[in-house]
């Protein structure tokens, strides 16, 4: 029996989520060089998020979405080992680790939804989309990013942190068997 790839595809969507609180004044004093990083882009003159890594909530949501596709979880034990044992704090490295397990899956589209009272993200949206596209080998029109203020309803809406969701769409060739 010979396995052949048909010209048909299997499609899948997967979701990822993440949230971080903003660093306290004491934490900022301890780490004055710490910056707010969103989608691998440094947003200047803003309060950084707290975390062992760079706390890039967008790349963490994306990493979780890729794990949702592959079934191989990276955030948690694996990223903690990379961060605490190897000193890797760049979340793009955790994303690269998750992407290694994509195998036949081809990413088609990434859709991000962010809830945060601050900072105002609209001036940064296209820069972030382009950088995430670069990190994933997509074009920026395959990356969508919306941001809402949260209307002071949740901790994120009250300005205590940032929450992000990411949905990935992907396809892989359907394998059929020929006798
Ligand atoms: Zn995170």
C-alpha cells in the first residue's frame, strides 16, 4: 500500500490565550531596563508587563495557539526550562520551539484580539502585524490584530494588565492510501 498526497487539504483552527499583569513600581525599580514587548516589538515609554520572560503576551498567545494545533505544549515546563535554566527570555524563541512541531501544517492566517486599557495600540498595530508575519513566514495581510479597551469592566479593562487571544488557521495535505 502506497501513501500518496492528494491535492485536497485538511483545515484546522486552534486558539491560544495569555495574560500578564503590569510590573509594579518596585519590580520596575529592580529591572529599569525592562520594556513592554508586544509581538516582538518594543513599545517605548510604557509600563512593562511582569514575568520571568519578556512577558510578550501576543507571542505567548500565538505559541499556545500553535500548540493547540500540534498538541505539543511549549509554554509551561519547556519554556520555563528555556527561561530559568538557559536564560532565554525572548518569547520569539518559545514561538520558534512551538513552530518546530508544525510538521505538515501550513499556517494560513493568524487573528489576534487584545484587551487592554493601556497602552493605546492603534499606532502600533501595523508594525506588530509585520513583525509577527516576519517571525512566522507569513505576509502581514495574513496577520490580523484588533485591540479593545475593555471599558473598565475587567482587570485588563481597568489597566492592570493585558490579555490576548490568538486563533491560527492552518491546512495540511490530506493523505489517502492507494492499493
Ligand atoms: Zn505569558
